[in-house]
């Protein structure tokens, strides 16, 4: 028996049924911006490729502990709506669809990672939301990318505030010492998955912890990336 060639799914932004397994319907698709010109250091959107290998306007004076960061989409329009509805909906199947997409769009240099991880949530946050969206995304990425998902490597050891309401310095203080490792990581290569990256504070905090404990590589892959240009 032939398998059906097309699968249908709900548009991540407006929930209209779209054939062919696309993330967005044609209308919303026009407002889903792919992040095509990426900063070599932070993976953020750059207006003009200016040969400045040191980084973009946001990260030029910063140093990150991770080796590279990338996101297929800019956090704006239909993508921003999709992420917020997925998270606060909460809509589990949207997280699965985003994870599947990410898993088939792992940048080549990141494929050397041998395990997939995600920022853990506190028990209370998990209870309130019902699921850790980053864990769902990471699970799908691991399946598609044929990598090992390490669900218990990181644990949250400090209560933190919602990052969204905080300034860059407050974010750093908020997250400082928030995570701990449950196992040795020396020589290992990690792919950290999340739904959205803004200032990369969370990613950098986790990457610092991993690198300080001897991890070989840490790559960051998020579904969407907030950009100063699209605020
Ligand atoms: Zn739509
Ligand atoms: Zn940058």
C-alpha cells in the first residue's frame, strides 16, 4: 500500500489546516521571516554583511562560552505568534512540529554534537505550564538528528524570575548559578535546544557551566531569535 504523500497539519500561527506538513499557511508564511544573514558569533540577524568577523552590533563587545548559535527564524510576525501560543497555550503539538523542523535544519557544523540538551524548568514552572517546551523540541531534534537526548544532565538549582521582564545585567544575575550538572561532561559535545533566544544569557550560562567542566563543544540552536531590528 502506498503511503499518502501529503500530511496535513495546523498552521502554527492561525491553526488553519495546511497540507504538506508546512509550518505555516500561505498567508501566515508571508510573515514568517527566515533568519538568512547570521552573525558569525551570536547567530543573530545582521543587516549588511560587512566582513566584520568579530560580531554584530549586539555581540561585538561580548564573549560567549558557546561555539556557535543559530536559529532558522526571526522572532517576529507569525513566528512570534506561533511561539507564544505554543508556550502559553500551551500547545504540545506545535512544540512537536517546531522540533521536527529544527531537527531537519541542524546546521552542518553542529552535527558533530553527540548529545542534545535543553534548559530545565523548575518543578513549579513545569507544573504550571504542563510541559517544558524546550524538552519537547529537543526530543524531536534528537530523533531527527539521530543524536542522544540527555534529559537529566542539567538541573535547576536556583529559583529565577521570568527573564523577559529583566535588563541584560539583571538577566545575568538572575541566572548566575541557576543550573548544575548531574554527570561529568569532559570531552563531550552538546547541542543546546530552546524555543527562543533573546540575549543568549541562558545559553551562555549553561555553556559556561559545561565548558568549565571540560565539555569540548557547545552549540546553541533555537527555533526563533529575537533581534534588535525587529523590536
Ligand atoms: Zn496561518
Ligand atoms: Zn552577533
